[in-house]
C-alpha cells in the first residue's frame, strides 16, 4: 500500500462539506478502487464555528487558505471557495508554487486566469484539475479530454445553468412571464447573490469557455464569447416556439469555423423532441460532437452538494490512481490563442415583431429581408391587437451578421411597433 | 518527446479499419494531446487481399494474431477479432504473457473470461482495457470506473443493443408486428449472423455483466444473469403500454440488493417521458446512479465504425498518456465472487391476458393475485373478441418470484385463454 493522498480543503460550503462526507463515509471503498487511501490533513473556511453537519475535529484548522495550501502534509489542495480572484486565486497560486496538485470547482477563476494557472502548474509538474467546475456531477471534462481524445471536435453544446433552465421550463409549464418566475426562483434561493451571473449567462459562459479550450486546444478566452442572457425571453416567445415544435434553452455553443473559434452563450430554439429540448427543470446537459464518435449526450445534476462533491472526488481519485492529465487536455504551452470568430456560423432564426396595421407593411419587411439575402422558411401572422399585428418568421440559414443588418434596416421602415425579437435556431 | 506507442491490430473489419483511419488522419492531433505519437507496427486479419478502404502497406502483415500480439515492436495489442474463445482469446493471452497492454472491443470474451484475463494482466503489470466493448462511443466504462469512483453505485441501467431498440421503436412507429420488423432488420443487415445474440439479449447481457463487475467490485458473472429477449414482445403490448404512457425497452439493470447482486436483461416498461423512454432507433443509453452523483445519463451511438473506433482510441490514448487503470476498476484479486440474487428487487408489473367470457372469471384472477400478496394499481378490460376479453393489469410493487407464483396459480383457474404476458415496469 502506498502512502495516503492527503487533502487540504479550503471552502466548507455545501460542496466542501459534501467532499468531507464522502471522504469519511467511503474511505474503504475508495481505497479499494484506487489502491491509495485519501485523507484530510487540514481545512479552512471563513467561519470556524458554523455547524456544517460534518465532524471536522480530526482535521487541523487554518484561518488562512494560503497557509493551508502550502502545508507539508497536504498533497492536493482542494479549492472550493469560489471567486475569480482574491483568496481562491492566491491560495491556488501558492499551492502550485509549492508543487501541490490542485483540484478546484472554480469556473470563474479558470475562465479568467486558466491559462496562467495551467502554465504555472505545468512548470511545477503539478496537476490542476476542475471536473466540478463544469456541469456538476456530469463527467464533461473527462469525457471531452480523455474519451474523445481521438476525435476532431466538431461542436460542443451545453445547457449548463440549472437556474436558467428551471426558469424557462417553469415559464412554459405554468404559462407565467419571466418576472414572475424570476421572483419565484429568488424566493426559493435558486439564484446567485448577483443574479446576473445566472440569468445573464455569465456562469454558463465561464463553463463553455473551459470546454472550448479543451475541445480546440486554444487558450481559454472568456472575453471573446458572445453572451446573451434569458432576461428578455417572453412567455409569448416560449409559447410561439412550442407551437412550432421548439423549446427555448440558454444554450452554449463552441465550434471552429473557417474564420476562427466561435463561442456563444445565448437563448436558442431547439427541437422539442431532441434531448436538449426534452431537458427540464434544473438538470444540465452537455453535448459533445466529434468526427468519429458522432454525438454524445451527457445529462445529470449540474449543481448541489452530492453531484459537485462527486466530481471533486473524481479528480482527487484520478490523482490517487496516478492519472495526471494536463489542465486543458494538452500541454499549456501548446495551447494557441484562438482567432475569435463572431457570428459566422449560419443558422435559421426565429423572428417575432409587431407590424403596424397598414397596407404594404409586411411587404416592406419581406423586401428588407430579401435585400439582406435572407430567405423566409415560414411566416405567419397570428391574432391581431388594436392597431398592430404580431408576425412570426422563421428564416432559412443566415448569419447573425446578415440578420443584424436586416434588423437595422427593418427599424428604418417605420412599419414596426417596437423592437423585433430574434432568436437563433440551433440544429441539434 | 517520448518514444512512440506502437500498436498491433488484429481484426480489420469495420472497427479495425476505423481505428487505422483515425491513427492515419489524426496523428498530429493525438500527439499534441497526449505527448506521445501513436503508430501501427503490424496488422492481422483473415484475408490479406480484401480492400478495406485504408492503405495498409506501411504496416507489417501477420497471418497469425498470436505472432502479432507478441512482436517486439508492439506495445499495445488491439484485439478487434471478436469471439469469446478461439484466436481472440489465444492472442490476448499471448499478448498479456508477453507483458503487452491490451485494448479490446470483445464483450463476449470478457463477459466469459474477464476475471482470468484481468488476473493474468495484473500479474504481468499489463493493462487490459475495453471501453469499446460496451455501448460503442459512449464513455460508459470510463465514467463508471473513474468519474464515479467516489460513489457507492446504487443502480446501473442500459439500453445497449441498438438492433433491439431499432426493432421496438420501429414496431411502435409503424404499428408493425415483431416478425415483420425482424425481417426488415435482417434485410437491412442489422442482425448478427446468429440473431439470438441480438434479439435474445445475449449481446446486451455481456455488456451489462461487465458494467456490473465495475460497479460492485464483483467478479464478472454472465451466467448469473436473468436474460429474456424481445422475441415475444407483441405490437399489442407496445400499443397498450404506449396508451398508459410507457415505452417497452430491452433494458439491462444491475443493482445490489440485500440478498446479493441482481443482474437482469429483459424487456421493461419505462415512462415515455424519461430519457430511456425517449430513446429511439439504434441509439444506446447508459444510466449510472450513485449515492452522491444521483443519476447520470449517457447517450450516443452504440455501434458503427466511427463510434467504436473512437472508444478504442480512448483506451489507446489513455495508455499513451500513462493512464493505467485496473481492468474492472480495482485490482483483479480484490474482486469478490458475488452472491447472486434472482428477482428480489420489487417492481410494479404489467400483465396482459385474455379472459374466457364467463361470470366470475375476473374475480378468480383478482383472488389469485390477492392470495399471492399482489395488489392491483390499475386494471382495465378493453375491447372484446368472440369468446374472450383482453384484460390489462398494472400491479403495485411486487417481486418477480411472487408474480411467478401468481402466474402459475392463474394457469390453474381455467379462466385464461392462453399464457399471460408479464413485463416489469422499471422506475427510472
């Protein structure tokens, strides 16, 4: 039997407490599987006195996570504090400088500082792993990095924020508007302290940036992502989309185009009968597409104590087994700065707008679309309100750039009442 | 740069040719990801002259796979011949004896001889890996072995034979009976030379036996599995099940019960709205349940050149990266002979039978079920044929053992026309 693998855990919120519980309850099982015992040397958190439902008396307490991270009796620093800078980054850097392996669930820190941290780890011969940072218990990082290593990745997609998916499916099921369901989610404690992280697509965007780096061998580049949240999704769009056989999801997509790497996090229409379309409530889904493997769909809980702690242990037990993989699936020095492509991958779009009720109005819109080279797949005018008529259009494939030009021109026709809604239809 | 990882590939059917193609087309990509170049030293197959759509001139040819397996210039023996004994087993044993790592897609060989082969590999310090043997391109083995290593596994389920799922969904979609669709599948070349391997549940059973060994740390025991194929599924059952919100799937289930390890491969009813219920055509699905992670669902192509070759490369590239995991996820010597439990996990059942048309007939059946301790959740008599009346019953949870007793007693009542149909309803 080799020496135990000794953890230092910083951050004892839901996930940290979950990790401690697994180490305590499944010690023998994990030793049997990996041939190495996992122990905890010390822990650190903001409050020492808070009751977390786990017995911490056997572990040393450190007030300072940096001190914890560099202790001689810590082999793996487990960073579960969160926050892109501050103590999490300082302690991670200190651990790496001391040659420790690091396991983290911190998507924000890696989305912003992933490249420099990966390079630092590599220079020290240390591992920096983050299965828990993306889609909770779903083995997205391992599947993409290891299982699909023989594939050229053609597209990565994901519904990676459970709160957004909860809000969208709840709107649809109950026929409620966004503000009402947002209020419900807030009352239930589903939202981050800054809700923009959830509903603005930032949290999910962080995760997509990490997947894209692995998929395409590029330096993680959160800043290059086109991000749009779900705040402007109306119940009317959800219902119209459903009527045409679609669901609206906050969908992340990363794909390499002829012009560079395109990463988008935005509401999209997907077919109601597809796995993504069928995904309800707070469940997450990752879709990986490779040139040989085709489409692999992974579904599970994207957050919560058990699933996220399970993912942390996945990384820890890899280290116990001697499995050492580069942070983003290849040496950090070989990751290239991606040329960033914006909105070049063509897709059909869903358009909804209110037309003022006068002769020739629809013809003007159709002309504008035609002038922009956008052809119409389906169109319908439904109902009628006082002086305006709501119109739905599904276009044939076009680019977001061409569409934005058409939208600007539509604005100049004077036949629209209010701004049109435009939502991408992602073929899944 | 370390030395190349040199493969010897035995078996150049669809999958073998697919592996060669990936090695040829993605050499640089794979080197970049793993830090090690993968090369092919030699190949072997039954016919040297057959055109396989790949250029093999750069590789040595061996007529005898045993000779191939033991060549000095082979680091990894890739076994893609198939067959539980014969050349596949002989060459695998020879490779292991020579200290080579082995990657195989051979579910039959491992389901029957897995324990002895795993022990032999371990004694030699060799790796024996088999991602491609279960569910094609779906990373089922890696997810269960590595990603869920911190979980006590509570249940493993899977739809792992694409042909059976194709037949069942085609029957439902087209309203056709089993024999007609079986004939279609045969004409399309979807069936194994011995179709019983597919429709009899044996192929899928082999895969389930491998998953169960990993999940529960038990010696693989294909003989202990209760196997029932889809040959007796009628279009009437598919339609009645659909009418009640269910789909019929050939479902493998492995779970540890108080009485031992229960492994079953049989047609089951699953909710139409569940991921398993929504699975159509030849796609496969693996459902892994752990005490921390909850339910993880993996979906993808379970067969075919690209997906299966991708899984072979997953194992090969793990070895290139220095990832070495025990065959069944823990040392072969620690795998225990499982106590085998048969039909002890309770479930509701679907029953369909034709009742002779005389007073008190239904009461007799209800009495028999009550005497066996089986209570009725739903019952309905539908339609009417000449002298018999078809009846459907959904029971509350009971065991297969209790049900079988009740079925025997029903036979003695003299009010049944023909044998009843009984199908388990698996709660997913």
